C-alpha cells in the first residue's frame, strides 16, 4: 500500500521542515520509494528521510534496532551521524534520518555475496536479541485479511479458500517444525539490499520477526540459498510458498496501490497452485 498523493505532499513538507530545523539543508526532495512508508533523498544535505504515518508506531523499534545492528558491525545502512539518532515528529508523521549510500554501477550482487551479507546480518541479529513477533504472527495478519471480505472484496471464493488453506497449513508447518529460530530481517528481498561501495547493506527493519532463517532466505533469489550453509531444503520450499501466499494476499487488499498489483496477484495465485501441487506431491497435506 502506497501513501496517497495528498499524503505524499504533506510527508515531503514535514521531512523538509524537520531536516531544516536540525541544520540539514533540504531545498529539494527526491522520492526514492513510496509504500506504506515514504523514502526521500533530501538535497543538498544528502540525507535520506523515511516518513511513516504515526499510527504505524514502528519507527522507534526500527531506529533502536538499526543502531544496535550497526554497533555490532552488521551490513546495514546507518542513521545520519549529523543529528541525534531518534524519531522526529511532524504533521502526523514519524520521520527518521539516515545516511545516503551512493549505489555502485552496475548494481549487480552475486548470489554468494548476497548470502554472505545475509549470514553476517543473521549473526548480528542473534547477538542483539530484541523482542519481536513470530513469523506466524505475520502469517496470521494475512489470514485475517483473507477471511475479511471487506479487506479483500475482489478475491474470488476459490482463490480465498486457496490462500486461506495455504497460509493456515504452511504457517502451522513452519511454526511447529522445530529447530533453531532467531531474530530475522523479515523481508530481505533485493529491494531491501543496497549495493554500495561498502558492499551490500540492508535497509527497512520494520518487518523484523522471529523464526527460522529459511523464512528470510525465501525472500531472496533462489540461488542465494545455495551459498548459505545448513539450510533445511524442505522448510525453505514451504517458506517460499508461504511468502508467496502472503504477498499475494497484499495484492488483493482493497487499498493496495502497487502498479499492476492486481495482475500480479492473479499470476501469483496460479504459481501457488503449481508449487503446492509439486510440494505436496511428496508430502501428505498439512491440516
């Protein structure tokens, strides 16, 4: 879900005002990303502002975690060192200020490099150990959206049943699998990895949760897992389908504004059916 045009204008004004009040020149703002949180590059100070509606109430957690991960030497984008590392408030938004990292060209990251960076991040997260929801709590949120026709009014009955059954059965499998669990990024997909002169750096920690590392690997390109040791392949397959069911659910949410999102949602429903058939071909259904 993206911020609406009227919200974007307010968010930009609030970010520029906060930056200017802190001595960071912000005559211009370039939108880098617009989802449930707006990411801006403010110039000429060259600071990145992340702006979220105050109702989200996740900025404090993200700032605190990012500081601890940076102190632990993890490959993460740091908060801007020129200002106090905290959440700033303006016009109903929470605003955080981050270091701008110039991307390298070409922006290519090898599977081995991706896996190595994710391993370093996971190692630091094991040391940090902050409280976070479990993977199954995030799955439960998607289940509630599927069950609520007001939230997903255009979802056909057969597709609603498919998503509901997939989220329930594979969510239970992941939750009851056993084995090691730890703090995870939650969505370490390529869009949340910046390829910089300092190597790959992770951003966006609002989706952090606890669970098996396979859940994080399910968000990365498939070849990344080939370079990550100790992976439970069966669990990874289940996590990939589970993640696909979750992101498909968001595409059918009534307020989703992702360009071409509904077409993607339809395409992904077909992929879920195909992958479930292949996965369950060698496994009894999980009920």
